[in-house]
C-alpha cells in the first residue's frame, strides 16, 4: 500500500499529518504537484513534480495508483477514477469516498459546476479549519487501522 497526495491544493496541516503518519507507520508516501514542495527528509516521503496544466497532477496520480493504495484528494472526479481502480480516496476534510457515496458526490459536483457555468453563484467551500484537520486525522487513522 502506498499513499498518494494531490498536493497542489492540499492544506499544510493535512500534509503535516500525512508526513507524521508516513514516518511512524513507514508507508511510502508520494506528493504530486506542479510546484516544488518542502517535505521532511525521509526514506518514506517523496515528491513528483509535474508540468503545470489542467489535471496533469491528477493524471499522474491516476496512472501510478494501484489497487489497495490511498489517494488524498479534494478532486471528486479523480476520487471516482481511484475508486474504480479498487483503491481508496480520502478528502483532506476527512470524507472517505467509497463505491457507495462517490456517485452522489459526483452528481453534486456536476450540478454545482453547471450552475456556475450558467452564471449562478454557488460559493466555494468554507475555509479549512481545526475541525476539518481533526476529521482528516481521525479518518486516516481509522482507515489505516483497518489494513
């Protein structure tokens, strides 16, 4: 099992949790981004730098993910592709996407996208906060404890 992180939009507190988990549990963890990242020196943590561009990092993560891996991403279409590969997808706010809930999440995302495209203001997600960080930490701990 490996952890993949869609790192460009991943909040710093989530990355810090991931770094601690990778080191403590000795899980190979790779952050994929189109900008250079600062990561702790560790044989379990590495980065992949991809060119800038729409969905380039997502495509790289999708290509490298295998069954049983865990992907940290807020990108719902990427999460759906990961689940189709029999891997797991976890949102940085602590929502674990599954075969049971990914279609609903995709439907809501697409609806909001259509509304925005027609000029209706749907607003963005609220600011990342301490509760989100706690939810993420608890969910990733539960997930890793099961395997």
